[in-house]
């Protein structure tokens, strides 16, 4: 039954009934009727759910799941296939992480995006410390984005593609400005974040990172990130290891290990 399939998808991607109800523009009790098989979906509602779970509409109606929502970052497609396969960075972002990435980004922009120092580079570093600090504290992923080591610090490789998707849907806008004679790329949110995808613990953690780091400029945050263990032991252009946060020194560690002894 389609109702059971929807329920399985929601649980698999760790989404709340409130979140899906808000996306469909209905109340939670009405949404619960859908999962219980007491109310049929309209065509519009079915299409919205198929889009949320990134499943072709026909497959969704048949109760067949697509493997994952993918964000592919391909470099230099003019190269020969064998060479391209070796040099491309390809990632697959589970749908629940894609949704969280969007909502966390919108939340960051709503909180600190208006600060003159917060451009793209600062956003990269805020996302990095939100993700890696959370993993060290709770041994769980918050967004779980993929970060690579580059000359200016950790970079989330999903960022540009996800922003393009959000721009195409009118969820945010890219603008260029200047910050102390340096060109800066900023992002203006066009909707409020849906905080139902975040737990109280996750929101509190994000607020703490923003309070601690969002006043730093791009150079300060880049320099600071260069001292963190994941970046120090990583190789240029390669993915940073979440597990390496457990080897941080006192300057970067956000977990009180003495309380666990």
C-alpha cells in the first residue's frame, strides 16, 4: 500500500510528520490519516512527496524507491572517460541529509547572514565546525556533508550544487558585494528555515557555533581551521575524516572527556 510506503520512507530518512505535513500544506492530523490509509493523496500531494524523496513520480505511485538523491560534482567533462573517472569527485547525498543541509544553511543565513563578514568562505567554515564539532560531541552526524581540504580551509563539496538547486526553486539568492576591498559572495534567504527537521540538541549546537565563530572574517576562520586536526592530517583535494576529531588538541576540542572517566 502507498500509505505504508510513505511511512517507511519517512522513517528511513528520519523526517517528522510535522515536516512532511508542512511541505504538503496540510495539518499533522490530516497527514496522519494519509499514513494510516484513511485519506487518499491528491495528485499535487503525491507529486510533492515524490519530489521530497527524489523518486520519479511513476515509481512513487507504484511504491518503488529510488536509491538516493544525488548531487554530482564533476570536473572537466571533456577528458577521456577513464581519466575522468579517476579525477572526478562524485558524491551521493541521502535525501534526509540534503533536506537538513538546506534547512541548516537557511537557519545560518537567518541568524548571521546579514553580518558584513559572512560571505561564502565564512559559511564554508561555519558549516564545517557545525558538522565536525557535533560529531566530536555526540558521535553522530548533524548534516554529514563531505568536506575536502583546500588552500583556504575545509570546503563542503555539495555546497555549490545544492545552492544552485535552491536558487532554481527561489529559496535563496546569490549576490556579490565588497568587504574591505575584497569581492564577496553572499546569500540572501527567500524563505524561513523549517526547524522541524532539527532536534533541540542540534539547534542548540548550531547556535553555540555561530555565537563562537560567526564574528570572525574569512581569513581569521580560514587560519583557525588550518590548525584543526582533520585539516592538518588531510591531503590537499581529498576528503576530511570525521573520525579524526577524536585526536584534536585542547584548542579545538569541544568535548569534555574528563567527565567520561
